[in-house]
């Protein structure tokens, strides 16, 4: 099998990066998951990382978020090196980051409004009445009526739970928002609703967005640029509008969902 072609990069600007990765490597035993990742994401940009299951997308996101420490390389946020930060220093950086988890990851024991306001109450020690007011505003932003505020997650559909997760992600008005497979488990119509809400809420915040997905409809709707991860490397980075005509055989096979091509269904650990 021939190897992937070198990355093609288009649509970049001269603005200083909000997030900057250089030479990021991560392995688990003999399995090399990230193999020298270089990537810049500018302020206010939405970048989507695509790739098959087990190609390291989640590992990349966790390294940027600080949940995993890369074996080598640099990750800067707002010009500050974050690799190795811990405790209060890491909390300070993460205070500017919102996160929509795969499956929403809501607390079953808390009503909706407390899920949305969790970071404001627990992380920032805000007053409950102020936190509830902010939660209600965020629920309105994602199209949920006031009556859902006192429901529990188990009383809501998957699409509604995803909206609550998005409301929680934007509650602290973050500079950066991460989206982990934001449309997984949703029907196509609800997935498109969530994509529209992601675009609207991040633009309203002026936030920088980093998303991971294998859903091409989502990737092309929410992304300004798309990067494809394959065998630990970014093999193509370009404008979202160009991804279906990339000139890269690996990218073309993936985005068009073809069984035949240079990508084989090898077992890879994420």
C-alpha cells in the first residue's frame, strides 16, 4: 500500500494562532497514535479534524485540553505553552475553554439548569441565582423553552440532551469551544439542527472552535477548515469547501465513503 501524500494546506491566514501545535507525538506502548502533529488554529476560526474510528482524533483533543500529556512536542494556547501545566495553572487555561462531550455527558442527578450552570457554580463559585439566570439564557440560545430547566436528563430526548450539553459548553462564555463528535447518535434532521446551533453560538461568542468527527455533513457545515488525521499524521489540511475535491486519494476515499482505496480497515486504538 502506498503511503499518504503530504499535507496540503489552504485557507490559512497571517493572524497569530489561538492554538498552536508543533511536533506533537503520543504513543501507547508500541502503538503510535500521534506522530508529529503541526497545526495552527487562528482566533475565531472553526477547525474540524476528521478521520476514521481509532485514528487518534480523541487523543489529539485530549492532549490540547490537557487530559493527556503528549510524549513530545509543544501545545500553545494564546502563546502560552500548556504541555506540563497542572493544578491552578491548567485550571486557569481551561477556564477559557468550553466542551461539548460526545453523548452530552450530563449529570443524571442534576436538573437541566444545574447541568448548564455546573461550571459557574462549582468551578467559579458563582451565586446560584446568577448561575440559574445565565443557564436560562443559554437554554434559550439553543432553542429550549424555560419549562425544561427543572427536568432531569432522563426525561429528555437525545437531541434535547445534546442541546443542553451545548448550552453548558457556552455558559461561561469561553474563548475556545471543543466539540467531540457533536452529532453522534442523532437522526439527520436533528444533527443538522445541532450543526446550525454550533455555528450560531460560536459565532455569537466569537469563539475559536476545534471539533472532531467522522460525520462529513457536520464537518463541512461547522468547519472553516478541515484537517484529516491518518496513521498519526495530518495528511491534508484545507478549506472546508475543498475537502470533496482534495486531490488526496486517502481523503477522497474517506469523505466519499468508499470501501475501495488506500485506506484499509486495520484495527487501531484511539
